[in-house]
């Protein structure tokens, strides 16, 4: 299961508050072009096929279960000196 640090949760919550966006969206981690991971806003309310990361009882990040299982042993962290949100192997080395 993908893990997420407190710093990353706080940053994701800030990203979800982008002015001009339709309210009610939740960030989703998806495999984009060329296998690169990216965050997109998702407005679908059916999360039955997702790993749902919550904070204070509210969903903050969605990951398709198949993608989440391929990210086993990975932690999402926020490191401003490395460009923001990044994926780390659980021993602390950046992978993206």
C-alpha cells in the first residue's frame, strides 16, 4: 500500500484549493504519458476501485488500486528542495 507523509497531505490539501476549480474535487494520482505519475482533479464519487487516503475524515488523495499495488513500498513526501511532491522508496531514496 502506498504511504503518504503529513507534509505531503498538507501540500495536497493546498493543491486541491486551486482558485477557479470546480468545488468538490479530490486529487488523484494517475499514470500519465510515458508512465510518468501526475496529479489530476477527480470529481467522480465512486471510489470503490480506489485506495483512498483520508485526513480528518475527508478524502485527500485517490489512487486506483491497481496503480497503488504497483507502488507498494513507496511513500509520497513533500520536499520543497526537490521540487515539491515526490515519490520515495521507503528507505528514503527518491524515485521520481
